[in-house]
C-alpha cells in the first residue's frame, strides 16, 4: 500500500495490486503522492536522468546521512554501479582521504576513478 493512506494505486479488474515502497510499476500512467515526484527539464535525456531518481539519492544519502564519514577517513564502497558511484561521491564530498572501490566487474573501475575511487 501507499505510505500516506494505505491504499494501493494499482488494480486489475477492480482488485488491488500491492506494490513495493510506494510505487513499483511499468505502468504507462499512474497516481503517486507528490512527495514521490521530481520535476525534470523536458529536454533532459531520459536515459541519463532515470538513474538520478534512485541511484543518486540512495548512494549519496547513505554515505552522508547514515555512514557519515569524517574528513580524512577511508571508505570502502562495495559495488560500483549507480548507487556505489553516488556513495563514492558522498565520501568525496565528506572529505574521505581514500575511497576504495570493490566490484566483480573490473570494467567499472575506470569510471569509478572519476568519482575519486
């Protein structure tokens, strides 16, 4: 159900469909709470901005609001996809002296270096 009113926004033949964390869907149209919406520039490339919705806020928020590294500390980031790179950026912003990146896909290391890993 929805966080604010406990009601599902999706149904099939009048029966509610339950979803994950407010909305998880491939619907063409849906209704969501205003707190789950972010306006973007219509000219922004959707294949790029789509990662901002979850990856950026999750990784950056986890680092700055939960881990809260102090200036000069070392930080290890496990997984260097969108969330991991955002976590690394959070560590850089917080002033980490060394950011260690761990990923099974070695092709991600070059991009990660751009984020201070």
